C-alpha cells in the first residue's frame, strides 16, 4: 500500500466565489495594493493588476493576509451597502462638525464648503445637529472640510473595530492608505456607534428608494 500524502493547504482566496473575489479585488483602493507590492507602481499598472482575472486570486490572498479566516466564509451584505467609504466618512464627519457647518453662513465660505463636501453632506449635518460632537468652531471652509474628513474617517475606523475581521477589511481595503480609519482615537470610539448608525440608516433608506 502506498503511503498516503497529506494534501497541501489550499489557497484560501480560491474559497471565495469567483464573482465575489473579483468584486473584492477590483474595489480595493490602489494605495492598498501599492503598499503591499511596491509603492512606486503607477496607478495604471495597479489598475491592470486589479482587473487581471489571473492575478485576482493571488491579490486577494495578499490583501486579506492572515487577518481573515476565509474557510467557510459567510459573505454577508457589505456594511456600507456597496457605497464609497469616503462618502460614509464625510457623512459621519459632518455630524461631528455640524455646529461649525451651521455657523458657516457667509455666501463665499458656504459655497466653498459645499463645493468641497457636497450638498448632501451639508444637508445631512444640519439634519443631525443634535448629535454634533465638536464644540470648537472652525470658520475656514477648507480647514473645516479637512477636519471633517479626518474625524469622519476616524469614526468609520472606530466603528469597524466592532465588526468581524472580514467585514472590517472589506471596507478598509476601499479606504486610501494613511487615513485616520487605520488609527482612530478614544474620542472617536466613543462617538462612532451613534454617528455611523445615522449614516447607515441614510444609506439604507437611499437603497430602498432606488
């Protein structure tokens, strides 16, 4: 009788259904691919790598790494319902800085802010003023936009700490490398649940009405 040989450990990324694997890899922010392969790769090269059916399984394995147990994956609905994480971060950040947004009423400054964050985000902040966090006013629209995005990403990252590894990384891989989503502070952890509950409710209402 020939000695039995143990089967090699399967490539975990192949356990994902092909269409979900393609969706995962294609949606990843290129900066996340670059930081794992080579920061000097051009955007066009990164795009070609992400769209390559031959390389997608290898890229998925590289991107997921050891943070996620792929075997018997329960591929649930995306936490952001497929929406851009930056949009979710801006919505969360707008609540955080809603007091400053409300006080920015001069036409030139208001126009600059709305151009940078969008009318949806501006209106969302006013609608959720009662949940505002920041108390120190920011009068400069460009600085307000930057700080809004900074705190919004931090809240998104803090909220993601409370979900499964797979759900978390599916969102984080769509976030550019280097944002506060990777390093939220305690103050963001304290507020993230409330702020993101409003954001997700908004996104879900939009999905239902589509």
